[in-house]
C-alpha cells in the first residue's frame, strides 16, 4: 500500500491526514482543561519589566549554596581539560573498578551527576524542581537513560531498521535519493553528536516502552506545576525507515515545485515569495504526460487555490494527499535519467502496521499532554529524518493547537533552509487558524551532517560558519517575534546558551512591545549550565526553563559524557560562567556569607 494511505492513521477513525491547503480543516478539540487565550493586557496595566543583568554574580547565584558553586567550578574546570575529556570513559571505568559501585555512585552524585542530573526517579527530583520554581525557573523533564550499545550493534540495528523489505530484495534501493538511504558508514548515529540523545529501533515492544517513559515524564511535568514542557523524539516511537521514505517524498515534491518555478523564471526567490502561474504549470505537467488536461484542471480549482491564478509552496504541499485526484499520479522527473518516477513507495503488511503504531503512539502522547496541561516539544533530528518529522508535527499541531500552542515544533537554525521552514509554517498556521508553537535551537548534528554529506555526495545542509548560523537564528527569531506582536496565541521558546542571542531576544521584545507577563516568549537552558542566564531571567519574570534529565547513575552515563563534551565545546560561555562563579564564591568568603542559605 502506498505511503499516502498509511499516514491516515494519524487521525482516529476513517479521517485522512489533513492536507496543507487554504481551506478550513476540522480540528479535534483535545480533552482536558483549556485556557482560552486572553487579549493582550493594556500597556498601562502591565508591571514594568525589570532590567536583566547577566553580569551580577550575586543575583545569578542567589539560589545556590556555596558548596554547589564549588562543585560547578570543579566540574566546569574538568570539562575544560582536553586530556581528561579524551580519556573520560576509561577514567570512569577505572574509578568504578577501584571504588566499587556504591562509592562510585556517591562520587558521581558529588560531581558530574549532581551537576547535570536531577535525581534517580520522579520522586527524588521533586525538591530540585520545586527549589528552581521558587526562583522563577521551570522544568522540562526528560528520563535520561540511554542504551549503552556498542558501535557495531548500533550500526546493525540502524541498517536493519532503515532498510525496507523491497530494498532488501534489491528492488527498491534506487528509488530513494542517496541522502534518504541508510549508509553503513553512518549507521551509528551517535558519532559526532554531543548534545542530543539517540534512539535505535530494536522492536515494536521497545517503542512501546519509550512511549510509556514519555507518558511518565508528561505526568511528572503536569504535577510539577502549570505551563510545563515535555520533550519527545519521533525516532523513539517507531521504525526510522518510514521517516526516511516520507522525507524522500516530501523533498522530491518540494524540489519539483522549484524546478517548475525555474521554468517560469522565478528561481532563487524566498519560499513564501515563489508563486507558480497555474496555467503555465498545467501546460508543463500535461507535456510531461503525468495526466490528461481534464484531470489536471480538476487539481487546481478556485476551491483549493482561490482566484489568484497562482500557486505557492503551501498549495503545492497540499496536493500530497489521498483525497486529491493528483495522489495517484504522484510522479516526478528523475533529474539524471529524465524518466518519470513514482514518489510513493509500497509497504509490506507488517511495515504498514509498524507505521500505524508509530502514529498511534504520537497520538497517545499528544492526548496525554492535553489532559495534563503540558506542552509537548517534538525534538528535531538529522536532516534525512527531519522533513517527515516536521510534517507529522504539523499534523499534530492542526489537531491539538486549537486554543493555545500545545505541540511545539523544533527549528534547527544551523540549516540553510531554516528561514524558509519557519516562514512557511507560520503562514500555514495563519491560513488554517491554529496556534503556532516553536522551539528555536542552533542544532545538534553539525559534525555528523557535514561528514555524511561529504562522504555520500550531496549538498552540505549546514550554514558555512558559526556567524552564518547566528545570523540565521536571529533572522528566524525576529520573524517569529514579529508574528507574536500581531498574534497573541503564538509562542516561541528560545533554547540557547548564547548570551548574545538572549540579549537580542530581550531587545526585540522591548521594541515590539512583547511583555514577559504575556508568556509568549520563553527561554531554555540545560540543567547545570548557564545559571547566570537562566536565574536572572526567571527572577525578572521571564518564562525560563531548565532541561531536567533524571535516571539511575549508571544508566545516564552516556548523557553525562555528552554534557562534558558539550561544555568543552562552548569555551567562551563556559569561561564566563567560571569567572562569575569565582566572583560570587570570593564575595561570600570576603563578606562572611560562605554558609549562604537560599531564600
């Protein structure tokens, strides 16, 4: 059965996957209490916005005891040692052998584990969550346990789960582009990734286990307080083969649009500025022999396109849908052979069931988040999965972002097409009348993405420099903030450890009249990092959250390894953090307040 038929499982009952169109869509009213967005308060009624001083060490660390400051200094200093980091896995193994499990656990809780992990289970993390909340900082809970697979086992699982039955038989490998095929050299997706967890598909039962873990995190977030967040990854919920195949379909279909735009002399325009003349498009499609003129005329009607006589990328995307006559003709020209090829692949019965289960797991999580009053962030992943992840996230947003943003998509601003992706999704939310919710990040897979593109032979999707990524982040953020100025239901999380980016956000919020009391803009940092940013923001009344992992010591060691490596990579920020920690510790020593108790 074609891919377009199994994606209908995202909606209960006989309903099909909603198409990207300008026509109104039926959206499900999620269960549970819903706060109807209030009109923005009058400017005069708002309290003044306190100044945020990221250089005031006393205020930044008011919530921390002196021994916690000393621990932060020690851990951050160790993270800055290349010699230690190069051998950290061997050193941890040696320490465990010398000390035994019990003393090793205590050592870890006094150092790295205590710095970056909240506790072993949902009960033990509550004191830290409530303590941070008292100082204006919320929590994004994440069960940080990871499988400690060998590189060989990770590679085996990845190749098995990313290859379809047809490809194993030798009949389907050539239908997908190189970027969207599994490659053994990059089978272990953990290589070169230091700031994101990686899931490998083992079985449907394992995916069910991941879903149960996410459900427990959502429940705990709901108990921790109002306006909580929980994060999920779609590769944890099903076989990644589906994400690869669906991404291939979406990418080819978008490329076909730009090919048609080039034929009409409209190459190089921004995504939202590119519009095809429908009459010329019909002529081109008829010449390719995709369908008869009568059939083509029925695809492009005033009901779906309006009366402008032009078609944009959102209209174009809506045509990949089983309710349109075009679905059975979904073919694109192969740029190498010149032959028309079908976009949609066939699945075996078992593959169809696996896809259906994946979509059902997403549905269960979204409904649970709605019931618990928790916002659900769908994390971004590698570019060969991301088009499918983004599309499925949009489908969830259509259904659940009815009165306020419940589902948040993630945009990686190190990607060259990040701005196009943001602007298209904002415009889609405007047209269809649902609430836009987004998390902006720099991105976690840069080294791996660059190496994969160079080795396999496709265009590097990453911006060429750090400065280009910063510019892209600020451009995307500025566009979303402008949208928030005119749309009180939209929300964005600025997930950044970069002080310049946070300052840029605060300046633009002030210029646009976005008040922290509106809670449209929130900030996010990792537990154990950048307290000098998080706590001043929280104490000034800005919504700010710490990403809070938890789990048994031995089972979160892979997470701790990444945190150590990430700190080593953020040299400028980590150096400033250490300077402020020393400054506050020295002040307490001089003033006799070394036994400071947070209040």
